[in-house]
């Protein structure tokens, strides 16, 4: 079944290129250490600039040296402008959001370097925390324009204040009744863990920044494709997402998005000759500005739902609140693979960073190298799929009022008139 398409093309045998990427081993201690200051001395801050940058931050980050330096870095022009001075008009901007798993990130970047057409577009890399190992990998990218941004609000860049851990934070169940600690328990009685809430904060900060804040992207009306540090992209990923977004209005006018991978992350696709419309997945999803605006309108739903996973929050509250099923259009073969074995996912709790045996083995077949969705194909609609939906109460971890309000502030920081912060 998987190779039917290849036979049609008259290829007698599938050339399987097996990529075994031996991952650079980076000491765990280095990986887990987020810089809080001192590592960014390459950028001088004069007093004037410092106070301007300070004023441009939300109040929680004002005066935090690391936040100021990151905010300064966020204003640097894209990298590789000399190599790729122009972007294609019909580009799909790619946003890659990352934390600190350098071994994974290296594999993702390696796969991107082989993606056909990628030199036509802008790659935005959004960092949760500041890690030298991650920066070294970004330095090595020479295949397209790259805009690097860092969340100045990442809990990882705060030493002793919110959104990091503060001395006065409640720690254990029931602390709030016994002591004068700060923090609200979630629906299961647990208090916030900065390491865990950082993922949802980063996703929301990144979404708001890319669509509404960043000079390089805030006027982009086309699609933006989102990927993570443990996603492997096939060489046809960019041309496929372009084809899918082009076909979407005609083939699936009700689809909100286009995806590179099936909603079921374990599936590589059915391999049949048809497009697929299904529930929106969290690997290689893309949508346009008007969909972003619909999401942004549901800020309260997003920020008040007691689940620390951004994706489950979307499935259980934001999408259901749109009033119609949220479908995405994809091809019958995946163009993106989630290879991280571990990470922060539902119900797993605080297991920290976890690194597997250091080898990623992904088959790239001939059909994965060029566009493999066809204009003449019909669309199969997958209805009643399993998964999180309206009614799910959430896994918790997001009960602290401070997190909820920071989340609201991210949604208004580029819309000054509706800001919840006083000037
Ligand atoms: C930044 O702003 C805060 C609050 O307005 C202020 O207390 C602090 O001194 C300022 N820091 C710098 C470096 O400008
Ligand atoms: C953006 O995508 C939505 C959903 O597919 C579609 O209805 C809308 O027309 C698109 N907007 C633009 C400007 O293309």
C-alpha cells in the first residue's frame, strides 16, 4: 500500500535513504542550566536604550537584566540577509519553537537543511530560555533567512521572581491554607511548577509575537507553519504545505488549517490517493491570519483553562468555542515526524528533560522528496475521531492567577488600547 504511488511513477524499487543521525552528546548539566545573566555581554546596553527596552516590557519583566538583553536581541535583523536578500511573495513562513533539547534541535535543523524551497522563506526560531548549545546550532544555519527571538518572560530567565520561582511560592498541596504563601492551587490541589507552565506561556507568547508583534511577520497575511524542536521534516514538506494551502479553499473550504502530519502522531499516513480532512493535529500545522484572529478572540478560554498543555487547551476549549468542527487538510503521507520520545506531555508531570539513546532513525523514501499531494484528488473526511474535546476538564497545572494574567497580558501587549496593564 505504501508504495503504490511509486509504482505508478514507474519506479521499480523504492530507494530508501536511511538517515541515522548520530547525535552530538551534550552533558546534561550543561543542557539543564538556563542562563540567567552574564552570557549576553556581546550586546552593550546604553542607559537610553536600556530604559526604552525596559519600558517596552510587561511589568513582570521590567528590571530583569536577562529580559532586557533578550528584548534587545529580538530587535536584531534576520540572519543570512546577505545570502538570501529576498523572500518569495507566496511564502509560507516557518516558525520553529524550541526549549533546550540540543540533540533533538540539531536533528530538526539537519532535516530542514534538506527541505526543497526553504531558501524562499523566513524561518523564525522562538526560544524558551537562553541556552548556548541551542544558539550554536542557530549560528550554523546557512540555508535560509533566520529570525531568532527569545521570550523575555520565560520562567527560565528569572532567578527569584515570577514567572520564575519566588521565595514565597506555595509548594505543596494545602500550603495555601497553612501559610501565607503565594499561589492558587489547580483543580487537583497542586501548585504551579514554572518548568511546566513555561511551555504554554511560550506557545502563547510566540503566537502573539509572530502574528502581531514582530516587524518581520506582523504584516504577513498568508500561512505560517509551526514546528517544534523534535520534528523531522521530509524534503517535500515545504512544497507540500504550499500545495495544501493553495488547494484548501477549493478542496476543503471548511478547513481551518493545513497539516504536514496526521493528527495521530504515530501514523505516517494511509498512503491512498486522496487528501484527508480531519481534526487538527499538533505536528506541522499551518494557518493564516484570519484563523489567528479567531484564536485570539478566545484569549479568555485559552488563558483560564486549567491545563498546562497548549494543544489540549486548544482542543478542549478554543476550537469547540468556534461553533463548527475544526478540520485541517493534509496529504495521505506524512511530511513531518515527531521523533522525541520524551517531553512534557499530558499527565506525565515533572520528569525533566529526557534524552534517549542518542540515535534517530527516519526513513526518507523517494516519494518524500517531491510534492506528493495531487490536485485531482478528492478529500476523505475523517469524522468522530478520538481525542480531547469539549467537556474535558484539563490535566491541571494552570490554576495560578499569576499565570492566567500573564497569559492575558501576552494577548494584549501588542494591542495597547485593550491592554489590561495600566500605562
Ligand atoms: C525598569 O523599570 C522598572 C519599573 O518601571 C524600574 O524599577 C527599574 O529601575 C527599571 N530598570 C532599568 C534598568 O531601567
Ligand atoms: C484564511 O483561512 C480561512 C480558513 O481556511 C479562510 O476561510 C480564509 O478565507 C483565509 N483567509 C485569507 C485571507 O486567505
